[in-house]
């Protein structure tokens, strides 16, 4: 299953984005970003299903909660960068 990993620099940013998404019925799981994907000392990711990605990004943009980086993945561990 294809998923998107939305990367944030802090847990606070990631949690705010997760609350916005789940408030609209979009399932979003917060976790540490895989270490090989971290470009900053700490990074957190939100995992979003591909089917919800367009809606999720539209909502996050409207709330000014856009991620610093977006990656595609088939297993949730990272992959291609958007």
C-alpha cells in the first residue's frame, strides 16, 4: 500500500498537523522519521494513505501546517521525495 510520509521539524508541529487531519476524518499516524531520512537533528513524520493525500495536503496548506518535506513509500519507511 502506498503511503506518504509528511516530515516535520518538531513533535509540536507534527501533532498540530495530526489534530487538523483527524478532525476532518483523515487517519494520520505520528512517529519518528526514519533515521536515514532525517535532514535535521530530530524529525517527525505523519503517515497518510495515498487515497487521502490530496485532501490532507489541501487541509494542511489552508491551516499553514505544511510539512518541510514529503516522501512516498510503499512500506512506510521512506522512498521517493516529492
